């Protein structure tokens, strides 16, 4: 009879371990933009990191779309040995005003093509670096949809946008998160923060009280369990 709880305990532990291992398994590598954050309205340098997920084919081309509805006036690529970069410009419906005048065209697509016989081999990755700016100041992210072409003709479309509260899509688009400039917070949040210490203190007091209560209950349960075990052994 005593072996039944033991078997149940082992089964429960095995299931828990399996759950932890499943959670620890990394997701398949994606095409991403690194680093993943930048400042609104500022200039930055990013790298599109491209892993080759095929067992037999090499990556021979990468196409990245820059959002036309959030045009970026200045775009420049860093040379990558064995690759050729081509920038495609589009006419803007609304010109971008800069200190040097109005810009009527902006880069809306970058295509990197590998030299003949080259590319990203299976199990390897490559970074394609780009200088961008000024970044949009009225949004919290920039989505770069990308197409990855393999030497066997297969094309992976990294174009799906993540939705709040939803699982990550199978082929998420590289996304650059934009944060406000330092010192742009309004006075209202500061006034609200003045009351924060009192709220934090009351929260800490509550947490301590709950912690003490939980400790007492735990000790009581332990004592009852020991007493029950002694009675069982005595019988």
C-alpha cells in the first residue's frame, strides 16, 4: 500500500520534469533585427540576423521591406563580403521635411544577393548591418517584413506580425521596438509618483502579513504531518 503514493510521486515528478524540458527547448531560429530596441526620432545602426535553417540548401538572398507609411530619410548598408546590396526607393505621398530640405523619395526595400556559389551555409548565420534615421517619432515599433530565399528555390516569408496576447506566429517579421526619448515624460506622471512610496509601503506591509500567515500555516501543517506519521508508526 505504501508503494502507491511513491509511484504517484514519481509520476508527478516525471510530468513536471517533462514540462520544464519542453519549456526549455528553444524555438526555431528566426530572422531578427539586432538590437531589438531604438529611440523614437533618433538614428541607429541595426543588423538583420539571418540563420540558415535548411539541412541541405544555402541562403542566397535576403529582401527586407522598410515601411512606406513610416518612411526613413537616411538608409545606408555596410558592405558584406560575398554579397551585393541594392536599395530600392519609392516616391513618397508626403515629403519628409529635414534641415536640408524636403525629401520626396525614401528607401523602401533592401535586397542582399550572394555571389555565385556563395551564401549562408546550413547551420550558419549572417548579419546584414544597416544605418537608419531618423526613426519614426509617433509609433512604438517598426516592422520590417523579410523574404529569405534558399538555393533550392524555397522562399521563407518572415512577414507575420505578433499580436498582443497571442502566441508568436510561425514566421514573425523582424520588429524594432521604439522607446521615447529621455526627458519626454510629462509632469502628470511625476505627480502620481509622489504618492508611490505610501502605496508601496502598504503593499509591502500586506505582503509581509501574508508571508507570516503562510509560514504559520505551513509550520502547522508540518507538525500535523509529523504527528500523524508517529501515530501510524506506533500502530
